[in-house]
C-alpha cells in the first residue's frame, strides 16, 4: 500500500503538467474551429506540440505513466458506442442498413488489410518484420479503416436539419459500425497476439480459446450492465454517479488485465477479455433493456467533452514524429484506398438492398469521416503491441485526421445532392410559418407581428387603416391595406400560403372573418379576440376557432401564475432558457413507436399530443400516429433538433 501511494506522489507532477496542457488544448481546439477545423484536430495538435518530439513538455515516460487516462476514456467511448445503438430505431430500414454495413466491412477490411500488408513490405519502419507480424499489422489496420464517427455524423445532421432515406441509412450504418468495429477488433487483436507469439499453432484449440474469450467478454458485459443499472437507480447526487462511471470504466480495464495474468499463472492460458467489447455490450444493454436510458445518456453526454479532450490531447502527445516523417505518404495512400473501398462497399450493399440508383452513387460520401473509436483503437494497438504498435498507431492516426478533415464536407455534399437539407432561419420556430394578422398597425397587432417575425415566421399584417404604410418600416412584417372584411377583399390576399389567421379587429369584423374563412378558405388554425359579443364567439369555439376573451384570459393567466408560476412563465415566453413548440409527426417510421423509445435530445420533453382534435396527456407508453401534433418543451437551442426527428 505504501508503494502504491508513493507511486501516486511520483505521478502528481506529470498530472498537473498534463492538466495545464489540456486547458491549452481546449483553447487551441476552439481557435481552430474558426477555420472549420474539427475540435479533435486542435486537441491532437496541442498534444503533439507539447509532446516529446516538439516542445518536450511531456517526455515519453510521462506519456506512458498517463496511460490510465486512455483507459478511462476508452471505456467511456465504448459505453457511448453502445448507447448510440437504439435497436428499435433501425427496424424500418434494417435491410438497407444491414447490407450497406456488410458491404463496407467486407470491402474496407479486406482491401484495406491487403493494402497494408503490401505497403508494410517496403516501409523503413516495418520492412524487417516477419510475415506473421505483417499479417497482424494488416488485420489491425483493416479494422481501424472500417471505423466511422457517429458523433460527427449526428452533428452534421443536426446542423443541416437533414432528414430522409439517405440520411437515415448513413446514420444507422455509422452507429452500428461502431459496435461492429469493436467486435472485429476484439477478434483480430486476439489473432494478432496469437500469430505473433512463438508458440502459435492454428487449430481447434486456438478457435476454442478464441470463442471462450469472446464469451467471457459477453458475460462480463452483462455483469457490467447489471452493475450500471444498480447505481443508476441509487438516489445519490448526480456528480457521484459521474465519478462512479469514470471509476467503473477504469476498473473494467484493471480487472481484465488482472484476469489475463491470473489465467496465465493459474491455468497456463492467456485469457484476455476485451474491455472495449465489455463496455460496448453494457452500454447497449442499458440503453435497450433498462429504464435508465435517459439518465445514462445524460451522464455520457456530460462526461463526453472533458473525456474526449483529455484523450485526444494525450494521443497527440504520443505521436512519433520520426515515424510520421517516414510514413506520411503511406497515410495518404491508405486514405485513397479507403475512399475507393468505401465507395465499392457502400455501392455493393445498397445495390443488394435495392436502394434507389441515385442514392447508390452518393451514399459513400457519408462514410468518410473518422474520429473517436478509430483513434481509441489505434491507441489500444500502441499499448498492447510494444515492438511495432506505436508505429502503426501513428500511421493510422494520421489517416484518421485526414478523414476527419475531408469527411464532413463530403457528408454535407451527399445530403445536399439527395435534397435532404432542411435549413431554417436563425429565429427558427416550429409551428405556423405564415401568419396573417388582421388588426390595426399599432399596439397589440404590431407587437405580435414583431414577436412572430423574431421567431422566423413570415408575417402579413392586414389592416383597414389607410395610414398603415407609415408603420411598415418599423416591422419585419409585410403590411397590406384592404377596404373591408369581405370576400372580394380577402381574395386579393395570398391566403393560400396561410398557416394561421389571427383576428384582432372589432367584434363585427372578427365574426365576418370567421364566417368567410369557414365558407371559402378553410384555414384550419384561426385565433380571434372578442370583447363584447362573447356568446357568438363561443359558437365559433365549438367549430375549432380559438376564441380569446381579454377579461377572462387575464384572470386565467394570473390564476396560473399563482398556482404554477414556472409552467406559466415557460408558456408565455418569459423564461429565456425554455420554449414551447408544436410539431406534427410526418415520419411514417415513427408510427406505433412509444414515447419512451424515442431518441430525443435529453432536455426535450413531450408534454401533450393533439390527435383528431382531442388533447392527450402523454406518458412513456403513448404510441405515436401520423398527424399527431406534439407539444414539446425544452431549451431553444435543442428544439430544432427535436423537431427534425418527427419530420418525414
């Protein structure tokens, strides 16, 4: 125990120095993002500059001593990979996703491994290695080339508000590929360990031991699932669960390492369960087979940024400049080969799946980006294969950085070619996009027009006042003057584009507006204010018109401020951190899906559902139907992401 604490004291200076480097890396990453460079590139660059080959702030021994940071980060990355796999989301496009995944794995892994084997024969840093070692290098390189980047893909989809068959297939394949890559790595790393050992003999014994190791990883993943569910349900502070998740991830690596040595000393067999596979399986099970998906996702989201920052900074410090100088052309060549194999594999898979021809030619553009899991596996190679692992990792990290830079623009290009980009204005507000307000060009009508314009609505203020043109410059709304509320006057307006009519005129004109709309225009959403003829207004309320009585409305608002001030503040837009929107379900793949199975942003909540004119108070088991109007509350910055989810 004394030696353990002395070791921690010896490590403290390196940890403090690394913390300072990480803080600098965050600033460098943000600075690079101004030129549209990925944050990961900035983190890697900062670590590389601080590493042993440039500024020498960290030496090789310090980088090795900080290996526990890699273990914690890799565990979180693998848990996050499992968390992305919400199985019910893939049922509608399972055939396409499955075949494209198959094509990508076969072509990228097969041709990528073959290319690496050929190149390793003349690389100065690898040409003296034996055939078995070159095969091991090729297998591991092939696995890394298969890896994708779900986080980058999701960020691009949210930025463009992209939705459609191509986008859904790319996202599904990218998410599933993380799990496939981790499983492939578990198998191929064991093969690489075995064929590079002096006593390797291929046979049933080797295959049996490989199956035992795989089964052990699955069993350990199930055990970790139960452990995670256990402390996720504990009534403890959120920050304590945050710490427990980090400790658990580190503990998985320590336990698998201990069992590896224990099995060798006790039974003479090197049984090594793959910690990444264990964590990925546990994350998948928590997400799909427990009631803790939302909390688990929230923990991983909060922990993700600092973990990725530290991990990529340390990875940058581990890059070997001498190896990079000798192999940068190889990295560029591997990138070109990977692009060709990605095109061939995705075209093959989408052709077998029967996807539309125009999608087959462009879908590959969405599979270029690489990031977290690829770099994580490259770091695993450098740790577990001492003789040549760091050299191979340097080459692969260079490949990943190139793909991370060129991949996002190519993905955006593919989505644009498919016509699936749905950009909104900065003042996005899901709901009526074209509103016609009937009233005077001042006071409440003008204030309402300004509010709706600020939310991105196209507003037309229709007035009977001839002086309205004077007020037009004061608002972003278009102002139109008509002589009276009559059929002839309304037919001069572009009401075919209207999503909502708002009547803020006198009672007689408002009644005329209701009657003409009901008889001639049939615009579904109409809001009208009545001050005197309340009984006649209520008759229209029974026919679907939203009728406002200023007196009772004010009393009702005051009552709700007393009984539920927080909810009232949100509904009235007085809380800048929360907003409420309505969005229609138009995506047929969501029909019959319960609310608790939706993968909404963590801060978005469905309050109610309007179906066939009736309001349903939703709960987790409420199933969606086409045409449902959902009332969603959440921070303004996440609501656009939430609404894309429900669109066709």
